């Protein structure tokens, strides 16, 4: 019995930062960030993914050393691991994303037959998860969470990523928690007002809608009331990649233990504030740091 299972591809990311002429090549994919964050908070975590022959053994060793179960990860012969290039602008506020390789899709047959877990986080990055897979996963978890980013990415010339609509909105009717950026929820709903966009997602049956807002924090909508949680200002911002994924990893780790939504959100925000202080999923601080930052945010939230 796991606490959190992430479903979605690992990737190999080439991250171009403005102060360097060459990229950092690191382990990527939402499932990596979610799992590292949740594991640090003592959740029992597993990943369902596919990789190619080019997936470094060092990444596998690293994940297993951190206590992440990889029995659901398949290495596909004669296939390549999903790869992205991420090129950030000068102040790290925006990026150009390019898909370079794409691993085979995850099918219903790839899912473990006896999978049971408290929460499943659906975390596609390049269209690798279908409605049928999500439908099957619905019966395997008490809580089903979705990050739609990989379902709304369209790939143009050179793999250049442009956001488009969610083509199969039936998926929303299966999930309990929806987490996205503002740009992503706008792509899903066609609405640029956060309250209207969140309501449109609720109307599909989703209980909790979370919109990450970068330095402005996070908006959490439940029962059509929006709660704004401010960001914890990090000591420095080196690489914003994966901040939203780290957030939901921390959020879910507390949510399945019965934490209230403000507390879960503060923990998620605290994790996000730490991961941006280094390149890739290499730094999450430690549990004490996460909870210290979360308590500071939570006390401010209560006072306000």
C-alpha cells in the first residue's frame, strides 16, 4: 500500500539558464519532483512511467536511494526517454520549452494489477496518458489528482511547445484535485479570470482547484471560495523548474494525513520555495526546513 503514486514520464531535461552558455542536463518530469517532495515528508511513494535505453542508470540509482519505488517504471527497448529543452529568460519569469524526444505512451496494460494507494497524481508531460488510463486509476486510489500540463501541450516546429485546449474533458469528471498554472487553467477553460476558470473546473466535478501563481503564491478554490496563500520568499531563485510539481508533492503528503487545506498549501509552498534554490530536483531542503517555512506561512494565514 503506497501513500502517493505518480503516473507520468520521467524526462531528461536540458535547462538553459541566462547566466550560462551551456545547459544543465538533469533528471526531469513532474513525477520526479512530486516523488522527491512527498518522500522527504515520509510518504511512501511509487512511480508509473516509461523510459528508453538512454535513461541513465545513475538516475535510477538516485531515485531508489531516496526510497522511491520504481517497480512501475518500464524501460522500453529501442525507445528513447522523453527529453525537453527549457530555455529561461533573463529574470527567470518565462521560458521556451521544446520537446526533443518522446517515450511510448502509458497504456492500461502497463498499470499494476493490484495497485492500491491513498492518492494518485496524474502527471503527464507529453500526452502519454489517456482517458482510459485515468479511468482505470480512478478505482485504485482514494484521491485522484491531476496536473493537465502534458495533455494541453501541442508540439510545433523543432518540438516548440504551445498550449492548446484539453481535448478530452471527461478526465476532469474523474479527479478530485486539479493543479495547474494560470496559463494552463486558461488553456483548459478558455477563461482568463481565475474565479471563473476555477468555477468551470469545479463544474466538471472537481472538488479542489489549485492554481500556482509563482512569486504571488497559490490560489486554492474549494466550494467556489478561493483562498490565497502567499509565497514564501526563497533565499535565491536559481531554477524555477518543477516548483509547481514540488508544491503538489508536499500538498498531497499532508492532505492524505488529514491536514486542512491552508496547512497543506503552506507545506506545498514551503517545498516549492526550497526546490527553486538549486538546479533541477537536486535540493528540497530537509523536513525540518519545510515545516519551519510552512509554520511561518500558516501563522500569517491564521492572523489574516
